[in-house]
């Protein structure tokens, strides 16, 4: 059986399961037992036969045409990124060449972040492995946001579960970016999945097959002895390195969050000039 077609079928089935009839303009009939959409409902919305859609979900037969994949994507209300992921799955091809065109790219990123002294900031690769992080991010994340760490894996430690108030939506969003940016056949992705598969929450969230989520968000973090503070997280694509993103954390000026960041910055050696570390992948 074609693994690419199997992956596409798994993806469509998972996305069907998290949609409600109301999401696609269908009435919810009394006594309905299916938690998501039924196969026949997706087939009707996509304009294809029930049997054909069943074969797609089962990964049987020939590769669906682009028109059919697009029609199913629209039926499942997939956005642009989620639709692109469906086509990426069925291509079954790894990207050609590396994404770091210049040998000194990691060094330039590190030098830039080293001068970013007032808010935590870090750059992660398509697997959400952090390749460069400024000192403030390293301290704020207690090592979980340091270069060499993995942003997604760090969310499943006890500290994050306990102190990140919006843990569920923030974690879903991070896992979605991992699925979106990491190639499905990547050895590093397989390694991460094996590492995190012992966590029931990760297994549950990964099974949703989310691909897109809010790029920017405000979350609350509970500090011992201080209470909850609001932190803004913003993600920016690194145009020279597809799949890489710059994450910047900030707080409202004059608030407790800004005070905490200022306090952490003062604790750094020489005020705020701690050395940078990095990993190359």
C-alpha cells in the first residue's frame, strides 16, 4: 500500500473527526452518534461518490487528482496551510537540498539575538528544535528555550503544564506548526514522535492532525510568589530559511510582565550580554 496515500487518508479522516455538522452548514439530527462528520457527508460536500471517498481514506487505488484533493479540502474547511499540507503528504517527496544556503547563517542569527536584550527571543527549525536563543529566553524558559532544546517537547514538562494557564491551546498550536513545517518522512520527526509518544496528551493532540493555528497569541504564565502575568507571543517566518521561525515574547510596558523581564535581564552576566549558544542541523 502506498504510504503517501495512507498518510493522506489518515489526515482526511482525522480532520473529519474534529468537524461538527454545524461547522459545514449541516443540521445536527437527533440521536446522531458520530462525533464528527460522516464519510458520506464529506463525499457529498466534495461532489464525489461515497465509495471513492472511502477508498481515499483507506489509502486504496490511484492517487487522487489535484481537483479531488482540493474538493475534499474545501469540504473539510481546510485553510490554505492545511490544504498545502495535504498536497505535501501525497507528494511523498523530501525537499531537495538544505534550507541554510549560507554557511554563516546560524552565526548571523546568533549575533542578532545576542543584541536582543529586553525580551526573550529564539529561532527554531522545522522540527521546532531551537537553533539559536538569546540569554533572556534561556533564563525565562529555565533551559527549555535554550539552543539545542525542542520547543514542542518542552511544553510537555511538568512546569509548563502547571504554570502555563492556556496550556491546551498553546500546545495544540505548537504541535500544529511541527506537523506543518516538518516533512512527514523526516528522520528527526520520527525521532521526536517516538520520544513524545509516551505522553498520552501528546498522542491525543497529534492525532487531531492540526496543521495551522494562531501565529500570535497572548498567554498567561503563573510565577511562584508573583501570580499570573500576561505575555504576548509572536512568530515570524524566516524568509531565507523556509520552515524556520523567529519567536518573540513580550509584555505590556509598565506591567508585571515587563518588570519580570527587566529583572531577569539584570540577572544576566554583565547586565545582559551572556554568550550565545547554537546548534547546527
